[in-house]
C-alpha cells in the first residue's frame, strides 16, 4: 500500500501543473512542448496557457533534459522550476547533483513510468507517413504495453520506473495515479489540494513486472551477444567503424559535462612532427587522429555514471551502436564498486571516493 | 609469447613527486643498478595521473606504464593514491574487456626511502615485459 492520488485522466495532470503555476508553487515548468506539426522540443515556460502544449508522455527525447538543466544555473536566478523528466533523465539528474553540476534546492521533479521513446528521425518519418506516434504511445500505455519499436536503449532499459523523483506518475493502464516519493512531493500534493489515499499497487506492479522482465531478458541477451562480439581490439575498432570524431556523443552525454575536457582542449592538436613519427611507425594514419583514445577516454571518465539513456547513439551521425558499448561496459565498471548510477542520493560516486582496504590485486 | 632477442621494452613511468620519484632519486644517489628502460614523468601525485595519458602511452607503443605512488595512508595530499587505485581498476577492467593487455599497466606503492624497491620493481617489470614481448599497438594504425 502506498499513498497516491488517482487522476481522472492524463489531461488532469496539465490542470494540476497549471494550478501550481497560478498559485505560485513554481515559477516555471520544464518539459517537452508540442508546437503545431513541428517536432516536439524541450522547453521551459512560466506562462499558464503554454501548459496546453505540454506533452508529458512525449514519445521522444530530443535532448537529455538533465544536461540542459545542468547548463542553466537555476539557482542563480532563484527560479522554482517544475521539471518533468523521463526516468533516465531523472537518474542523470541524480548523478549530476552528486557531481555538483545541478543544485536541486529549487527544483521539483516529476517523472513517470516510461514506455520508451522513438528516435527523433523515426518520429518524424512516422508523422510524414500520416501516423500519429503520440497516439500510438498513449495507446500502448492504455493497454499496459511496452511502446513497440522504441529506441534500442529503451528496448533494453529495465529501469523504466522512477525511484527518486518527487512525484511518480503511474502512467500505465487506464487508471493513473500520482504517487509522491518524497516528503517534498507529499507536501506539494497536499497543499495543492490533491487528496492522498492508500492505494494497493500490487496488480499494477505485477503487470509492470511483465514489461520489466521482457526488457531485462532482452538486455541479458544483448549483453551476451555484445560480450561475444566485442572482446578484442579489432572487434572494438570494427564496432567504432565510421567514427568521424565529431564529439556528438560527448556533447549529448549528460555525464560529459567538464568544461576542461581534454577533448575540448588543444591537448590532441599534435605538432606536425608527430605525424612524421606516426607515418614511419604506423603507416597510414587515420584522420582525424585519436579516434580510439577518444572513446576509451570517455569509457574511463564517465562509464561508472552511465545511466544508459542512449543519447550517444541517438546523436551519432554514422549510426555507431554506442549504447551497447557504454551501457554494457559501464555496467562492468560499476560492478567493481557495486554502484548503480541514479539508484540513490547517498551512494558516493565511485571516482570521487575510496575505501582504505580494497582492490588489493591492482 | 616467446622472448625476443634484443628486445628492450620501453616503460613510461608516472611517478609521484613525494614518494616514488624521490625513491627513484634515492636509487640513483645510492648507485643501485637497474635497467635504463624507464622514461620518467614526474607527477605531483599519482592521483593526478589522468588515465587518458596512460592509454595514450600504450596506443603510441609503450611496452609498459608504471604508475608509482605513496603507500596507502601516506599520500601527501591525503587520498590521491586511493583515487588513483580506483581509476586504475576502472582502466584495467576496460582494457581487459576489450582485449588490450591490461598487464602492461602497473600500479606500485614505493616510498621515498625505498630506492631498492624502485630498482627491483623496474627490473621485475622489464623482465616481465621482455617475456611478454613488444606492444602490438606500436605498429597498429589506431
């Protein structure tokens, strides 16, 4: 049994958001907004009429919201912002708070049980073919089903229910609930006049488990295929085939926030005499140089915090299957420290802490 | 891999200023003999060694990388060596997983008074790498 508020329909959430703006619980709302026939985009607004265009269950993730939130220093203008996030974005927020890139004091997080999203290109081609992916997504929610043909990262995501947001929207099925997960969430819901009642979610959780199991099964299978396919240098290079080192994966990854990143600095602008050495020693030099070390460095620097959102793959212009690489290798580096990104506010980042007695065999 | 004649491994050493570097100095002033295969880069702390440079050394063809720090608990900056240990653990896991030779990266605690240990470590590493053979990445176009 847990405390929750039953909503009449999904549209009621927008009314609640509007009311919270009108009654100054929040100064603005950050979420995905629709705009006519254009691709829905992430936006922030403080105007109540804009909320009509808010798409809480948007079947696409144009950018990782956590990355945007970390770039906007909401604390500097003291805006109280209601953020509507997907569970993977919420996990990334947790990591970025730990990394001191987000100050959560004035932020309020609503997240929902996520059926998965489409790649933006896929979303647009469906629209162009006269389909309505938004309705398709809602239909799968209504029938308590996974959103079929969702992104690769979503299809292997077994963490589709938010754990640390202030409010969790139990969005599957026809009866939807708002469930406060924190004291802050509970106080907000009560003060805005939403009556909380004890609700038994055992049937809901059981049904959700079917989706989770399906995805976990696919994840295990994919992990096995990946570990068989990619375990040698040659295979890894083949996997990275087509990389033009555009850094899109880094730019869109919520964990690659460093302004002083070596790959944003001249460290890898080599003097021309270096090329003489390479030409002699290595034969052909692949250009732009340092493609392999770029990916290896990302693995070293961020894989312990990889939330498996798949934005690296979504933003890759040459379609490299980066989710597999980062999600599965990340899982292994996280396992060394028994760490799971976005699982808890209290778990320390593996790279920011240590134990005196550990890792004896290194 | 078979031992190759005339193969002299090249080792890049990232040594902490307060312990291992001073230990290497001691090995020199005490005239302890050790093979001249190591090229030393003085770091202020083993915790300041970014793994990107360790990997760069390997991809450029260094046969081994030695990271030397203070003994646990002795770090001049309290916890740098502990953090280095975690980073090396992550690096080794990734190298291992992708089929690189993770045993070419050594992390050792050598204090300022352990000149002998420094010489012994370098000797041991050179012997090990001679048996292992040259780094295949040296001639690979990566």
